[in-house]
C-alpha cells in the first residue's frame, strides 16, 4: 500500500511540474511580473529538475535577453533538483552555446551556474 502512495505522490508532482511548466510556456510573453510567481511555483513542484531545465531551454531559445532575469532562478532550481544529473547537462549547450567547451575557463570565471553544472557533469575535468 505504501508503494502506491509514493507512486501516486510522484505522479501528482510530475503532473504539477508539467502544469507549472505549461503555464510558463503559454503565458511568458504576456504575463509580465507574474512570471516570477510562475517560476517560484515551478521550483516548488519540480522534484527532478526536468521541467526547470526545459523551461530554461525554452525561454533562452525564445529570447534570452528578455527572460534573463528569470533564467538564473530557473537554472539554479534545476541544479538543486537534478541530483542525478539527468537533465542539467543539456543546459550547457542550450544556454552557453555549442562552443561552451572552448570557453570553459571564461564561463567558469564569470557564471556561477555554468561552473556548478560543468563541475557536476565533468567532475574529473579541471577548470
């Protein structure tokens, strides 16, 4: 019986994460200050970092400059939640470009989120 409860809770959290992600995607262009609330909601319900990572990739692809104030907390949330490193690795190329490997030293020195992700994905590679 307990395993069903855990499974049900996991499914409910995944559904809540998907709903919060969809809220951001559907409303990011028109929601203004409400986007901060949507990001906070996503951070609270996404236990794996999957939807946070997807939101960061989506917003950066849509208009990185416009959504930059919200990208930092979204990426920070993804780093915190994705303990298994299943999703955050995709942020390296999506956020910092296809040539991020050519710029590791500079990016590590100037961007804390880049450094944190890079060290988690490539723990044996010196910066």
